[in-house]
């Protein structure tokens, strides 16, 4: 042990390693225990058999500690380093298998108590694996160290150790290097055991130029920046806590920072490019408040001395939870009180709450494998709402939770969906797990579980789970065990109403039905006097009975009636059941506030009674209840259980609706009707539908003032309504927006516009070449990220096809418009009736470049594939889509789930249009719009 510690105390230089390494005869090869050679054994790059043929690493050798010395060169855009890995042998072996991707490996030696000896290296790029071969057995129970030299180019994607850049207001381009290792990209930055279960401690040293700074997960060791020959500096960082490779992070940049300290003594710093440091104050205050909240809520002190938040100019996802150094898109962190909107404030606060929740869920306790990614992401999504409801009540965050469930159901209603917990193996499949099912469905079933167990029992359960498995890896069953124990404990004291009889609660049995099978249930309710007959089936848009058989959920039903506002509860565990009401009622509403992840269909007179209630007294139900009814009835059209005209009859009540969740859900169900028509050249019916929607909401639109007054929900609703009415050419809105845009343009952009109405103003301005060019020039020079984001979105709504094409091309180049924004630009153009063909042609033409830049299976690629195609509704377009995606190989994405989702969505659109267009035409022919007034 003394020898081993002594060896660890010094770092071998690369030249010394070169002198020590000698070649081992190439005829020698080692096998792992139990890993016999087979005819289809993988072949290493040198033509010899590779001694491991699984994509998952063996567990014969486990890492305990990494010593990493890294030297990035921001001029030549490459990096080199030395990795020293302390290993513990769990089974006698002569082979160490670990990960490395697209890097040069050299100078590989084994440090053992007996001395130093070289290791031979075999590479198997298909699985991103290295095999280090020893000429003697590594003995079970002993510890060894390996040293590996490595070098690679900084990645030009958004993963691994990659190059980022930004342009100053004077036009100077400055370069930085940052990391993004989730899910399988640490292996592209240094040789490592790149799976979440291989937790270890990390000690980092980074060499830099004096003009740069470095930050990493841990603080720098005090007075430990070493001067090196050539004017370089080497920063030394404290050793990290035990964590997975995907959570490691480091940045080399010229960022500046602002700092504060939490009540619990944790230093919080926000880093940004120098000219945007004045936009960091809000994020700093939010991070302090939220970290203190989580510290108290989880009853586990945040284990690191600091938490940095860094705004990265080039960043593919929204943010990343690296332990102690969370990274963000600039739009996800930077806030200008004078230029950012209410939506920006809510979004920034939620993303910070999400990443800080990960410091416990994901970092402290980590899923064992990516099949249970939802244990990280579903919890973090859910905790956004729990934390903000308490720390920022003025944001009214609960007004927006249901949207997560609706978005998840959109994906989950397809036969191509997947269970929350899904077997995955290769990097593409792992990337595909970062979707609405893992994030949003995960959050929604946790919300259902919290309502089911009571908030008190739920909180005790997650605290028990976190404490029990700190610094460890978990699977689903560990969580359910903690929840069962907590419920038993709490219910002895506080539970006054059970969901079930005196049988023991089995949380795992209940929740396995929600996490281990795809889809969600449709509960059919039939009321006959006091008797309520219940049945469940899988809800699928596709009309295929064979795909709905064999599914059964344990459903925590809630309901209220016209006779009582009390929330009643019933656990439906069988295919059908019956419950009895104390008395006959006029109406019954199941899934109160949509706390459960299921839809409800009311047979016989059930929907009629609810529609009657909404028309006469809609406030008898909560906003969430009204939103869920809108969602459910329109979704049931696809299955044929509800006629289109019945759903449209319910929609008439929306002319009196004022609450944001119900209003936006009304738009969400009705707008897709005319978006499908836009792709079919059905101008007359399309305009009738647009007029119908505008007429429903005109009263609410006419009430909107062109200012920033009101609550966050009211301000966000104002922005949405004015944007919609201007896009739909509602004269009062267009006239006002045109007037404001012209004044703003005449002032050369110096006039201060009310923030919440800027999208409507920008969209109207972007309709002409002169207005579009002016808007782009202001986009190019602005330092306010939220303003740039709104300008970019508005420019995609322009009818000018040459401008739309230019935007996509420039976003691909990444010079004047960031390539990180390309997926959003392409999808934005695809929603434009003047641009949808351009977006589809662009996607096809640049497919090889896109999958290299954004990676197969990534959320960016999936968003482009589904976003560009999900409004197609003709056989011709389906054939064209199938022709392109069918021509791909497995290496270029043919096996991606999003392609199956695309086929299914277009087929459903075709079926929906063929079935419902006559009914829609008849309905709109009967409806007569109210006269339009020219002024608001």
C-alpha cells in the first residue's frame, strides 16, 4: 500500500512514459475469465481478436480514482493528457477493458506494488473499447494503477471535450473549450470506464494560457496554480466526491463570474462571457434560493463546497447537471430585467431548479444503467414544480404542469412508444431515452404517486431513498421499497382515507404497471343511477385492437360530482369494476385536476352533462379539470369514441374561458386542424377553421393591453394571444403591431417595447423584406439572449422563402447564427405554410452533416425528424418520407425510434382527415362568425 500511494503522489511525464514502454510481441493475446474465443469474436484494429464481445464493460476490474492531467490548446484546437486510474480487481484477469473514442492512446503502463510494466493495447472502435493486456495475472482483491497518454482534437460537435466560440461586440471571435459527457461522451475526452455504475473519485489538473481561466466540478486547491515552461499555468482542483464519469466537467475560457454564499455556506458562482456578466444576477439569486430549498427539503446537505453555473455560447441541450458545475445554454441562464419576458423568467428559474435537483437525484443517487434514466430526469422535472411552488409562488408554476403530461401522452399514444424503464444497449438507444417519456411522463407518474401516497409520505419516501443510496446506483425497485415503507409509517399517523381495503400496500406492484409497460390507460365511465361502471384499456390513436390487449394498470382514480366537491378515491386494479355513489348526480368528473396519468371517456349522456356544465357554469370545475376535459375529448376523436362535432360543441364554451391552461389547451387541440389543411392546399376550409378559432378567443384577445402588466400567467397568455391573432392577420392586432414596429424601426431599435408583446411586433415586421433585414441586423448585434431568441423565432414566420432558406443555411454554418439553434430554426420553418417544403428538402439534403453534428438518437435529431413531418397528411408525403428514411442504413439512423413515430403520426393524420373532414366542413358551414372590429 505504501508503494502504491508513493507512485500516486507523482505524475509521470509523457517523455518518461515513452522511455518506459516497450512493445509486447503481437502474437500474444489475453482472454477475460469466461470469455471464450468464438468465430464471430470482434477483431481489433490491428487484425487480432479483441478479448471482449459485449457493448457493456466487464466488472472484473473497477475504477476507484482518476488522476487526470489535461492540456487543451485553443489555438490548434486539440488536447493531450495523461490519465492515471486506480483500479480494484474483483476477479483474476489479464485484461482491463475500458472506453476510449476517437483518440490516440500511447504510453500505457501498469503500476503495481512490484513495480512498473508496459501493457499492450488493442482497440475496438465499434464499441469504443480498449483492452489493456498484461503479461501476468492481476489478482482478485488487489489494487493496481494504469497510466495512459491520450490526445485528440477538440470535438466540433456538442459532445465530449468540444470547441465553443463567441463574437464580442467589436467583432472579435474568442474560443473556449467545454465538456458535455452525458450520456456516453466522457470516453471521447479521456480513457475511462464510461458507464454510470462505475463511480470513482476524480482529481483534475488543467494546463492553460494566462489569458484563460479554468473551472471544474471542485474548487481549485488553494495557492495551487503552478507556472510551467513556456508561460503556461497548471490549475489543480480538489478531489471530487465519488461520481459517474458523465458528471465530470471542466471549462477553459475567458469567462467572468459573480458569486454569493447560501445560508448553508455553499459558494454559488455564475460564469458568462464578459459582456454578458450583467445578465447573471437573476440566475445567481435563483440558484442561492433553490439550493437552500433542496438542502432543507431533502434533509441531506449539499456535499460540495461550491456550485458553479456556466452559460456556454454553444450548447446542444438546455442544461447539464455536472456535479458542482452545471452548464447551460445562454438563453437558459442569462436574464435582462429590461429585455427578458415573463416566459424567460419562468423558463430560466425552472431549468436552474431542474439542474440543482439533479445534484441529489442523479448525482448523489444515480441510476444503475440508462434504462432507468427516468429516475434522474423524471424526478428533476417533477422537482421543478415542487421547488418553485414554494420558493417562487409568484411564478404560478402549477399553471404549466399539465402541459408536460399532455406532451408525454402525445408520444405515449403511439404504438412506437416505450416504457419509462426500457432496455437499452448502444449509444444511439441511450440517447433516445432523453425524450418526453423519460422526462415528462416520469414527472407525471411521480405526481400521481405523490397524490396517491399523500405529499407527507412521498417526501419521507424520497428522503429515505436518497439517504439509503447516497453515492450508489439504484433501480426502480429501490425507490418503490422506500415509498412503501414511508407510506406505512405516515399512514399510522395522518392517513384518514385509504384507496383500498386493509390489504398491505405494495407500491412496486402498482408502479411497475406504470414504468414497465408503454402507453397509458383510457378509463371508460358509465353512470347508471348511483352505479358507476368502470373499465380500462390502453389508449392508442392507431385503431388496432391487437396492440391494446394484455395491458393492465393499477390506477389511482379520483373523482368529484355535482353533489359534492370532496375528492373521492378508488384504486382500479382490474379490467373493470363498479363503485356506488351515495346519491344520483347530474355529472361526475374523474381524474380531478388531472393528477393521474390517464384519460377518461364518459359514455351515454356523460359527455353531454359535462358539456352542459361547461356552457352554463364552467368555473364549477378547476382550470386543470377544464384543460383535461378539452384534451381528453379531442383525443378521443381519433379512436372513434367521440364524434368531432361533440368535441367542437364542448369547445364553444372557450369563448368565456380566461385561464391560461385551458386557453392554451384549446388552442393546442384546434390549431392542428388547420395546420393539417395547410399542407393539403385547402384554403377555403383552412380559413374557415382559422376564423372559428379567432372568433372563440376574440373576446379575450380584445381585452389584452399592449403592456407588461399582470401576473406571470397573464403576461404569458397575453404574449400568446397577441402572437396568434397577428399571425392570423386579425386587423386590430396587425394594425397595432405594425405601428409599433415602424416606431421601433424608426428609432433604430432604441425605443423600448413592452417585452411581452415583442413577438407579435417582430412577426408582423418580418413579413416584408425591409422589416426582415432590419430585424436580422438587430439580431446580429444584440447581446440580450432572450431578445435574440424571439427575433430568430419571428424571422422563421416570414413568408419570404429566400429568407427562410438563408436562415437554415446560415444556422448550419454557425457563424452569424449559432448551429445550436439549427434544429429550432428548421422546425420553425417547417411550421410556416410558406416553408414546410423547404425544411423537408433541407433536412434530406444535409442529413449526413446533421447526424454528425447532433448525433444519432439525440433529442435534436428526433425533434427535427418529427417536427418537420408531423403535420403531413397525404399518401404522397408519406411515400416521400418513407422513401428517404427507408434509404438510410443503420449507421445513418434507419433504426431510430423517431422514424417509426413519424410514419405512425402521418398515417394517423391521413386517417383523421379522411374520417373527419366532412364533419368539420358541415360544422363550420353552420357556424357564423361575429363581425370584426378594426381596433382593440
